[in-house]
C-alpha cells in the first residue's frame, strides 16, 4: 500500500476487538512499542482438547466483566517504557480500526496503572496507517465526531 492510500490515526483512537466481543476501546497509539498490549486480569493457562489457551478477565471502563479465552501463541520478553522486562503471554485476535479489520498479536499485561487499557504498537500500524501525533480520534466518522 502506498503512503497516499493509507489512513491517518492520531495519538489515541477508539478500536474494537470483535473476537473478544470488546467494542469502543480507547487505545493509545505507541510507535515506541513493537507489539500491541491489552489489559488483562486473572491470567491463567488452560488446556482445551490438548491445546494451550490463555484465559483472562478484561474489565471495561464502565465496569463490565468480560472473561476471554484465546489460543496461546507464545510467551515473549517485553521491555516496558521504564526499562523493566516482563514475560507476557501472546495471543492473536482481530482488530477493527476505522474501516480496517486485520489480525494482530497482543501481549497480555495488567495495565491498571496506565491511562489506556490497550496500546497499539508498530507491528499493527506498519503499512496500514500514518500517524499524526497532534490529533486524536481521526478514525471516527464525521457523524460520530458530531455527536
């Protein structure tokens, strides 16, 4: 895709994770992060029919509890912005950003102390979006922005 064909995103956007039944998540766009990250509580590994899954709890900003199961991909060492390394489970899911829908890998970590429950990293953005750090919510339709 050429740069002129790509849509702009701002420093924060509203996204959905359809397979996890999570809609309208406020997400921070973070080009300093390679992989995307999603808030998760009560992370545990389970086996279903001989396959390894990750089960976790996601609590929305309005307090709704979502218990999510997803196939386990791997564990990955991630260095946080403060320099600490953590080992995090990785899952794949579909993300909806504006009109685009595509698969991404996300690491699961407790983000209670962070301002956003989801962080969108370079791997998800690369080749799909251009970033304007002076703007936010650029993926919303004109109708949504007017509300």
